[in-house]
């Protein structure tokens, strides 16, 4: 594949010539209101530190040391840190091009994945890439969101602030300090890497000034389970974690693997192990500002992950949100120029204390159609009201229903077969065509009164926008053969990346929020109850977080079904389910006129239903 390179000048900053470092070179300098590239990558300092975490998860009798590779400008001034902690640096790699770390023959780091070092080091930042404990060049064990993982981040922040000991080698006694660091740290990362940013922020560790979680996990239970039902991906953290263990962890961490297996029962119970990996419960400790990015169609790390964390952090925490139409995609690959410019200003504000006012700008930017974005000053937007809508024989509106509706779960439905009517294992309801635009912004929930013909029953619910629309399809991007460059390249570390463009198509329905549950957990997620066939139970469960405008002329729909085979496991006995319409409702955050119901039947032939990709 031939690469055509395009060097991009962003706000004129990339046209500046780096100044050779001298004793008088400042740590950073502003040009046009942003930090300018005044340092050369050619003489940047590259080094590794091995930080004592105080843990001994692998049981070898020595404290586990976490490895951090560092690149920083050659300056006598102190600099802040952009940090990404990951298990992927020698396995799946990072970014659209799956970049991994590389080292020279002496073990000095050469390649730092992604553009952060190329772009930010010349502007007066250090970039620190941390190997989770149990992965790559770190010791210890992989515990998938647990103490080892979070300590991998907090220990390095403590070292950067002089509160923890670092060493020049993994097993030696020669210490190394971060005398070059201001102590200000911003954590960034996509997917698992964004999860540790959330988890570290929830400890309230001093020195962490901002986090940028991109499709980040806030509760590991909600990645493996949904209100009592297991997803069809990994059955437990053990299966995920073993893919990224290094040789030391594979040989010494059996006890940790057993603990994770025992703590994640297949019946979907919320256990103490899951609670320890739930960062939402400690969100009140968050002090760092948050710039969250998520894809509306991400069925890997589902949008409820950012929604519940966003709602739980203190109101005093500055927050910003980008909400795209993509699936599990980094903003560098769906809105590149705007992303680099905005991230630049965000880090300048929180790590260099540049008073650029970005915290006072619109809080949310949401993609309404491919590459068409709309901003709002606050999120959820002013005027959003929690509204209860109900299914009935008249459709989906404010009037409670009467009677029942029944369907048989055949265990093999997908969103497309349900919405087209090819699979009848569901019931659907719709509003009348909207007289004006209606915005759904926030996290919805459904309460359903339902009885099952068997002792096992799983439930699915969708909110649907029925109407013609142009949307991103698949993951939302395709990779091109041209490149653009973002920062300064140096030998062994290229600043140039393949460009992308939106993949787009026309649909007549979009699933805008969804949720899944096990009826046995109607009363408790930690203790399932026995389901008596024929007895009605009431269960409330969450739908995903969304920001979606349903245009005038479209309809808002509700689907209630059994097993969505694309996402959740089947119950051991497939049931016939009977829904009590008088006892069923959906609570939706709406801005706009509440629609009336319509009994007109409605189906869809082309559906935007989201994409479930790999975790990385």
C-alpha cells in the first residue's frame, strides 16, 4: 500500500522551528494562545523507571515493580506529564495502526505508540507509557480492573510527585527520582486504558489533574454483565486477563486467576469482586477534570459506562464530552484535526495552567450525521426533563396501557430480525410521527411487569428512532492510503498516520438506547430469586446513555423482547413471556414536546444497531 503523506499545520503551530535546548530554554512557551513546539525530539530524553507499588500479588517475596517508559524534552525546567497505562504495548498495540513499543539493544525505549510524544514533547510535556502490572516489562499480576491495575497508575503518579520510590532496573537498588516533573499528570487512553484513567481518578490521588477516557470502562461488571445477564463475549475477567499476561504472571498468578473466576459467577451475580472493580461507587473522590469521548454505536464498551460515571462525579468537577456516531473508535480517527486542537488546549489548561477558558466553552459536542456536529453549553442540555412513557394498545405515549402482550423467546433474535418483523419474539410500540424535533439526552430505564412460562427468562429492551436517516455504518470509519503528520518525527518514531473517512449509509431505523436483564435478578443483582412460572415479577433495568435528536416526522419506538442473541446468552429454558402493560413504563430524559401514541404497526428493513468489536 502506497502512503501519500500530508504534513498538517495546526493553527500555525507546527510551522515553528524547534529551538535547540539550552540551560535558558523555558519549559514551555505560548504562541497564539497555545503551547508552541520549542523543543527538539532529536535530543529528547528517553528512559525507563521501575516503580515500587508496595504490592506482592505474584508472591515472589519482593514488591511488584511497575514499568514506565518516559520521553521528555531536554530542558532544565520542570514539565507536566501525559500518561497512558495499558496492557497492550507488546500485544494488540495501540491506535488504528496497532503500534507497539520498541527498544534499542540497550533496552532504551525508541517507539512510543500514538502521536502524543511527537506532538506534545516539543511543546513542553513529558509522555509516560505505563505497562500494567503483570504485562510486558512489569512484574505482578493482571487483575482486570482490580487493585494491581489501579495501583499501576497511582504508584507512577506518586513517583512523579516524590511520594514513591523508583529504580533504574527491575531488581536493582539504584533509585531514580522525577526531579524534572512538575507533578501535574493527565491520564488518557481508549478502552481498557481509559478504564484505568477512570479508576485512578476515583482514588482521588493527588497530582492527577485531568483524565481523558476514550470509550472508558467505569464498572467492569457492566462490561461482562448487564443487570444479571452475561454477555456473549468473555465469561469472566480470567479469560480476558490471561491473553495479556507476561511469562512471570503466567507462572506465578494462579491465585489471582482463581479469585477472578470465583468472583464472576456465570449466573450474573454482582459480587464483592465486581464491587472492587466498580469505579462509580467512589466517583465522589474524583478531583481531576474529565474530557470523555464515546461512540453512540459502541457495543464493546457501552455508553452507560461514561453516563453513569458522568452522573456520579461531583458537580464541581469540570467536564467535557464528545459523543460520536462511531462504534469503538478513537477521535483521532473520526475527527482528527479538531481532536488534536481541542486536546492540545485541554492539556494546556489543566497541566500548564494556561487560562484559555476551555472549561467555559460548550460542554458537549454530539455528532448528528456523519461529520456533522452540534454543540451544547451543558450536558444533559438545559430543558431536559425525565419523562415517563408507556406502551399500550394505542402505541407508545403517556397513557398507561391495559391488558397484556405476549411473545415466545426462540433464542436466536438479532436487532435486524426483530425490527424487520422476521423474528416475532418481541413486542413493539410507537409514538405518532413527531410534530417537532425530540432530543433524548441521558440515561433511560425501563420497568417491566412480566411473567415467564419457565423458571429462566432474559429480557431485552430498545428505544428506536423510526425514520429515514444518513448515518455512519459499521465501526464508522474506513482507513485511507494517505497520511497526515502530527508533530515531529524522529528516528524510530514516525509522527505520520493513515487518514480515515466516515463510512455512511441510509437506514430507516436506529436503535438509540438498549438494555438487557435476567428476570431472576428482579429484586437484587447480588442474589437471584427463584422464578415461579406464571407469576408476574416487576423489574427495572437500565438502558444505555445517549444523545440523539429524533427529527420531526420520525417516530420514537419501544421494543421489548427476550434473548438478543447478538449480545446476551440464552436462558437454560426458553420461555413464553407475558408483559403486563399497566405495569410497564420507560423513564426517558427528553427535551421537546412529549409525543402522542400511535397504534400503526411499524417495521424497518435497514437498521443502525451498533457494532461489537474487540476491547482494544
